[in-house]
């Protein structure tokens, strides 16, 4: 059984009677432990697809099975609980609270569910150590560089030990060195067993994954393995 399975998935936005198809006839599967890039130009539907896969939005047609379960049958509250337990998110804009320190930013997802409070500190420190940000735990997020902010955002995505991490243009606001550091962390997490779904418009970034879904005009127009994969430590290709 695939971790994610979608068939003829579609999303239509209705704005005062004007209907726009953002996603059409998407059919594919993602297995546990994969590192997949969803790649395409702006407006291709890749972020819409990620939001549906990440349970942030609902499809208007087709089927989406997560661990064999039809997500359309879940209530909004059930989707929220499932999202907080199984999924972590990393966004281009970081989405950190500016007047809150690093530790508190990373702890945030644990406060919205029934995680044991006594284990919060252990989980937060472990997540920060995984992204090499333990030494910044007391800093306010607005005291960090862009690369450090994104590493904290990854720690926050990681803190509840999610099965899947969705990363939407995670290197888009970073310089090349910081971008490589972020991709190195994502590759490390994938090697540890996390399923990674990366959204990007850059071929260079997509080549850090193991498989690429190509999107154009709301449709999937390609699905292929990455033959020459880049290693994030150097930016060179893996042999």
C-alpha cells in the first residue's frame, strides 16, 4: 500500500461564478521513504497540489488516499489532528513568530495536540540538534539569518516526528550556500526514513530529490526518477 495515492485529482476555484481549474486529472503514488520533487513554473498548480496532499485544502474531484484512507471522509477537526501527527511543513517565508525565541517557535506544534507536555523539551532539543541550531535556542527569530530561520522552520516541522515533510520552495529566499545547507538537512532526514515532498520551480533544487513530478497548466506532464542526483554537501552529482 502506498503512503500517498491520488487518482484523477482536481481542484477548481469558483470566484463569483468564474471557475478556474488549478489542478486536473492528477494521478500518481508516493511510497514511504521517497524524496520527490514537484516541479513546474509559477501557476502550474504545484503549490495547490501540495496544499491538498498536506491536508491544508480539499480537492473538488478525484480521490486522495493517505495510508489507504480516503481523506474526503474526514471532518476538518480529524484532518487537523491527522496533519499535526503525520505531517510537517516548511515554507519559503519561514512563518516564524518574530518576537518568540527559537525554542518556543519549534515547540509550537506540540501545544496544539495531545503530546505529553513533559516530553516537549526533549523533543524540541532533539529537533534543534538535528538541524544544528541547538546553540541558537534562546535567540529571537528576528535575530537569525535567513538560512538559520529556515533551519528552525525545519526543526519545527520535525518536532512531532512526522512521517511526511512538505517543503514549499524552501530555498527560495536563501543564498546559494544557505540553500545547500537546507537541502543537505532534507536529504539527511530522508536518509533517516522521512518521506520528503519538495515543491520547487528550479531544476537545480529538484535534482536533490530522487524523483520528479513535472507540472504545467495544472496537469502532471512528467514523472521520472532523477538519474544524476545532486548531493547537497557540495552541490555536485551523486555517482
